[in-house]
């Protein structure tokens, strides 16, 4: 191959700068960066902990397409086929990226991937500057998007994974049991009845980034937006960024309240918790129905 001239290299550099800036200025990229920083401020993203993905709208994809790299990455097989995600584009946090840095350098800490026409492979089309790649939990994000898109009639666009301290601790205290956890959240903070009437699911302890973890999570996500990964973190799904952050915040706050109340009551008869009848009446006031199998 002929060595590119200084002129060609100059043009290539300018194109890259334009492509970077043009996508970085989009509202959805700015909003993702802000959410990542908000999660960092909450203390949920130590090291490179946590990851986030956003399923772009067709309008956002067409507005950005002319800035996608001319030399797109190779197709990378996912080992799973996702229903309903063919040809979709996702913004994804990069493997090893720190949430506190996304706002400072979106083109390195984020990237855009495009799914192939059969829904079983992706390729990088923007970002991941410096040779990055999608988060190590991308398989989980991918299958969960597929499930949540189907059960929400296409409304769900966000999958967000964080390491919230109290939720992880609560999982440990309550044997990572979905029923005990759901009841503890509902009983501790009324907001969790409103945001999570279907309760929280919990997987077994499975290896981070594994296909087993992705599969177990997506099974639970058929029924709920939010799943606890024991001794690891929480993964939740929502229609938009504010709802995803709000959901994670509610789960974490309810967990903290439970743990604080239990600690304060140590030696006494345990926290004074609402009864099932109390929970049902809060749910009725909010106009939601609590998952029956977690009651009683
Ligand atoms: O390190 O949070 O689950 C990123 C993660 C893996
Ligand atoms: Zn994690």
C-alpha cells in the first residue's frame, strides 16, 4: 500500500477531530457523560466499576452516521443472538473507562457500536479512541436490551450497571434472596414501591462479564427492571437516563435505610417494618401492583 502523503494524513486528522467533536456535542452524549459523573459522585463507580449502554433512536443514528469512522471495526461475534436488535446502534462505556472521566473525554471513554443484520455481532463505528472496546459486560447489556425492548414495547433504552454499597451489603445480609430483598426495599422506602413494584431479582454469584451472568440476568429481566449481582452490584434498565439513575438511587437509598434501621435496633426486636397490608395500601395509593410472590 502506498504511504499516505503529509496532505492525506492532515486531512485524516481533521476528519477525526470533526467526527469526534460533532458526535460529542450531541445532547445524548452530554447527558450520558453527566449521568456517569452523577453515578461517580454517589460513590458507585470505584476504579473502573460500572458500565452503561444507550440504544440510540433512528433519528440520532442518522444524524451521526456521516461522522462514523470510514474504517469501521471488524464484526465481533457475541455468542448470542438478540431478538429485535438487528442494525441498532448503541452508545456504550469503554472497557476500563472510569465514570469520573467520561465528561472530560467522551470519545475515549465511550463508543458507538452497530449491530449486524442478524443480531449476533457488533462493530465499533465511533469513539473508543486509543484502541478501546465496549465494556466487559456488553453481552449482558446486549441480551438485557433485547428482553427489555420486547417487554416494554420498545420504550426501554438504558441498561445501567453500578456498584452501590448498601445494596450490595443488603444482598449479603439477606442471603441474596429476591423475596427478602424486594420486601426489605418496599418496607424501607415508599418510593421503591412506586419505582419497583415488580421487585428486584437476584442472580446466583456468577463471574463478572460471563455469558452465564448475562443469561441469568436477562431471565430475571423478563419480569423486572432491576437485578442484584451478589457481592458485585446492581444492573437496572429504564426508558431514559434520569429514570435509570433514579432507580439505582432508590434501590441504594432503601437498602441504606434498611441497614441503618437494623443496626440502630440491634439487640431489640429488629426494625419496625410495615406489614403486607401497609405495603398494599401504599401500592394502591401509587396505583401500582406489587409482585404477589414477594408478599406474605
Ligand atoms: O469493571 O463493573 O462488572 C467493570 C465492571 C464489571
Ligand atoms: Zn461491575
